C-alpha cells in the first residue's frame, strides 16, 4: 500500500512557474507508475501527466504538453510536476496517484490508479 502527500501548490501569476511534489510512503515506491491529475471547480477530473516506474515512459494531457514536466526520484520516494507558463485555466486542485499495474492505456485515466493523495491547490491569477 502507498500513501501519498502532495505539496507545493499556491498562488502564482499567469506566466509563472510552480513545482509540485508528491511524497510517497511504502517500501516499493519504485514499482509504481505515478500520475498527476487535476480538478477545477465544476469540472471533471483531468489527466495531467504520468510516469512509469523507472521514468523512461511519460505521458501528458494535451492542455499541458510543452509546459509541464513530470519526473520522479525513487530514492526519495517522490514524484514531481514542474509547471511553467501557467495560465488561469490551470487553476485546480492537483492530486498525485499511484498504481502497481504495468503501463497500459488506462495509465492516462483516473481508472488506472489505485491510490490517491488529498491534493494541493494551485491558483493562477490573470
């Protein structure tokens, strides 16, 4: 089992950057694929990014491609989301998620994950 705690959210101006972190507990973090999702008020949860267990394979949602970068440090049991060129429409609660399942088409959907953090709020002002 994995417990996830996000941090790094906050208020930033449009065009700015933020780095989100997700700290995981558990001895087998390196076995898990990790994902970031976000949910804005009144909207459905949206896939942001995912990374496989060793960081070789990544995927991004269309709305963040070229602006966000996902990475992980298995020694620190952490996954990161570097967000640049932020836009007001990036405002949301960002959550990280983990799955023991091998990379598959569901890895870019919420259904592909078994464990979730509580989320960290990101607000981008115009």
